[in-house]
C-alpha cells in the first residue's frame, strides 16, 4: 500500500485513548408493536444436566429460541425467552403458556400440563402463526445472581429487596438511552456497570380471533 499520496494533518482521526473508543452499536430489535410470528425453534427449558427447569419447582417452561416475523415484515429473531405454565393468580389460573397456545388457536383445550405442551407442539408442526406485541429488553443476569447469592439464594430473598433487585433488567424501548438525535440506542448499562444489548421480547400474546393492528414501520 503506497501511503505517499495521503494528505497531511487530519488530527480528528487521532485515537489517543483506546479504552475510550466508541464501538459500533449492535443491530436494534424491531420497533415496538404488533407482529405476526411463527415459531422456528423451541424446546422445554432444561439445565446443563438436561433436567427440566421448573417454575416454582413444579411448572414446566418453554424456551422460545427463534421466531420468524411474517407480517408486516420478514425477519428472524433469536429470543431465548422462557414461557412458563405456572398459573397466574391475578388471572384466575391462566398462564403465559396457555396464552401462547390460544394465540395460535383460541378454541384449543387441554386436560393437563402434558396435553397443554402437546397442543402447542401440534400447532407449531402445522406451521400456524400468531400475533404478539414485541418490545425491547436487556438483562444484567450476572448482577442479579450475585445479589441473590449475598442474600442466601433466590428462595431466601426478602420481599422488601425485590424492588431494588428489579433494576437487573430494562424493559421497553422507551426506557433505553437516547443519542443526540433523540433515537433510542439498543444498549443499556446495568447495575454492574456493564453494557448489555437490547433484545426483542414478547410482551403480550393476542387470542387468534382478536383483531390486531400491525405496527406501522
């Protein structure tokens, strides 16, 4: 490479602090809003020993590893989002897992937990899609685990500590920092002071018979 023709000066290109270099931002998740999705990859939540990760030691969970947006755009997303079958007390025993099944087929029924997961497996195998509201999320999981360990483990955390520990994640694009042009940046500084990338996350499932307005892009 012949460098003799390069212009002199251009001091603005100097880098005197390698640690202060501003790296390129990661790709942003989709704009928050309603999208039609298809499940591409999912499985039961398991630990490293291949044992089921049970919510509250009893309820199986699904991991939505990868979904495909099919409307109003086409794009693959890696979510790695857990969907629990644990009944929600404030919704009369409904669960997020049941919400996911009903988003595929509002008329679906099941007699027990095993049939609930079997029903979703059938719907996914048939290539059915569903509507959901997507938003941004980032998590400082390491900080949460360290704080929980200081308190004796997750099952020993006092109720009054949960509000403070809620700082372990940032949910909603509106809560992410903005640049000098007012645009939300897909990175977030957690309580550990490390930077974490924003990921897409499903905030709401719609029953299959609901009238849903797609996000305007």
